[in-house]
């Protein structure tokens, strides 16, 4: 298989992945944005803080996924930035349900249940990304050892 066909198939797979990621994230993002807008209008500062933090975490995860895919498209696999992105995205996914729970506990004026936050699913995805991060860290170490022996 030529380098061009590899990049084309990776581009198609990336496009399909981003499409499904957008489908999954749109509802959560829209619900959080609507709640944020209502909180700003009603001047509920603590709710604005928690909704804003949730949106920032979701946007960071979207940025991380796009950056990792971009690095892979550039044939940069086992580089420190990919490891760091997977690690921080995993931590962010583990942090998201905690943030959502704190918002639910501290803000009694809004219905936090309308934003889906299935803790086991988010925690499993976060843990999976941490496992991927460790695989990348191991790959970086193996690459460095190989570069030293050559």
C-alpha cells in the first residue's frame, strides 16, 4: 500500500470518527449551552461557573482529539504531545462527572439531570484514554531506546 493510499484511508476514517464524535457531543454541548444561557440571564453565578467549566472541558477534549488526529496524519505517532493529550483528556473525562455532580449539589435552581452524565461511561472512557496514554508513553520510551541503539 502506498503512502498516499494510507493517508487517504486515514483521512476517511478520521472524517467518519469526527462525524460520530460530533453526533455524540452535540446533544450534551447544546444542553449545557442552553443551561449556561439561562444561568447568565437569571444571574446565577455559581451555575454559570459550573456550566462554563463543563463546556471548557468538552471543548478541550474535542481539541485534543483533533490535535492527536492531526499529529497522526503527519506521521507523528509516538511523540510526547500525543501522550500528554491522551493523559489530560483522560483526566478531564474522569473530572467531568465530578464537576457535574458538584454543580448538581450546589445549584438547586436548575435541573442538572437534563444533561446526560452517565458516570460509569465517562469514567470508563477516561480510564481508557489513560491506558492509551500509558501505551504511548511506553512507545515513546521504546522509540528513544531504538534511536540510541542506532
